[in-house]
């Protein structure tokens, strides 16, 4: 087979659709297709000369980890993971076939278009949020024994596009197709001798926006929720507590000042309300003039919060605008909001 150097226009169109298809696979919130998942996983076992397992279905990865612990403690079943045996050398085999079939530059381009873009949303954001939340709450060693089901989509899509659209042939394509079927049918799964624990897919999944779907975000509830109620709360990609999202009215100045994580503290200020925070926290007036009032509020282990208080002359409404902490006058602060130097004449839309 002659090496492919570039995609045709039709192949580029298919690439866009392919990426969207696999994003939908990785972020699917439909109930798991249990028969399909069990059939594919059973074939995986057979390929490594093991008997198909008995399946234990749970409604979230959190419950799955609890099951792993109970399995070890209260049964005589072998709890040796088969994860390494199932995945051994598959990627090496697939990568070798690609190198034979694709020009290096095209391989890199496909990697960036498929695997990297899906990695950012499905793996780096979604999987990472699950991993960190589970690790913090359960601290179970079984994380590394899991396979990731629908969240393996980022690498499966890369190899499946080369196969189904570009005609690349893999020596171990049957195994790739099994991974494909599992990704399309369930969430995380734990393969052991005789038993396989499989998690259902999430029930709710909220991204930052329709256009920007690489960060989990929800302003009034969980960004990610499984069918047993286990949830993750996230603010523009940052994992936060349930209280911070659902009860911002309970945030206090004392709690904000005590928070050691600077990123979390910034969200707390945002949820509290910047204007309320400046007024309630006794921020220092640095400068006051006809242009407005400049405040500074010192923050531990972070830069100060600097805001300028201005009034919209057309409505009479008061605004607090965040400005860089190095500004020294209200005029300089207002000029900064218009991207102008302090000494340049300007006609602001809002003023005191």
C-alpha cells in the first residue's frame, strides 16, 4: 500500500463528522447497552484464553470502586486484574500499521485533529474530573485496574478513522473493534478473573457551552451526575464543592479568606459577587476622583483584587470593574478598561 500523504476534501469532511461522532460516544448519557458491552468484554476474555466472566453492573464508577473493595474482602474470587493482559501491545501493533500506511506529517495532523481534540474534552476534562473526585473521596487503589469504556474514545477514534476512512489495515483489527464496541456501550469497567464490574454511563453531563465543550460547567447543579446520584460539581472546568455551586448565598468573607486554593477562592469571590465582596470585606480605597473609586483588597497567597467603582450616567447603576492590581488611580483603571493609556483623552460610556 502506497503511503497516504494528505487527505482529500471528502476525507476532510468525513474527519469533521468523525470527530463529532466520537465526541458524542465519549459524552453519551444514554443508559448502557448491557448486552453489547457484555458480548464485547466476553470476547476480550476469550482472546486471552479466559472464560467469559460474570458481570456486576453498577450505576457509577464510585459504586464500582466500592464493589472492588467488597470483592476483595468478602469473596474467594481472584482479584487479580486482567487489565494488562487485555491491553498488552495492542497500541504498538496499531501504531506500526499506521507508520507503514501514512506519511508522518499526515499522522501528526490526524493526531491533532482527532486524538488531541478529543483528549482535551473527554479525557483531560471529563475523565480527569472523575478520577480526581474519586481519588479524593475514596482513595482506592483500584483506579489503575480500570478500563475507561466511553472515555477511551479519544484514542479509538484516531485508529478507527485511519481504518474506516483511509483504508489502513491492522493485524489486530478485531481487537480494535471490540474496544470500539465497549466504548459505545458503557462507562468504566474492571476486569478480574471470573468477574467483571461495569459502570453505567452518566445521566447528566453539562459542558461550558455548545461551542466550547472542553470544560465541565454548571452554575446551578452538578456538571456530571450518575444514575445512583454520585456527582461532580464544576465551574468553568474547575472541580468545586456542591455548596459553592448550589448555595452561593452561604459563602462568607471568613470562608473566602481561609481558602488556601487560589483558584477556588477566585470562584468563591465570583459566586459571592465582586461588588458585595469589595463592600463587605472592607477593601482599601486607593484613589477617588471624578473618574470613580479604586479599591484594593489583599488576598493571601495571591495577587490583590483591584476594582474600580463607576456609575453608568444613562441608568444610574453602579458597577465594580475588575482591573489589574498594579493600577494606581481610578483614571488609569478606567482607561485600562478601554485599552487606553491613562494620559490619552477618551470619552467613557460610563462615568461617575
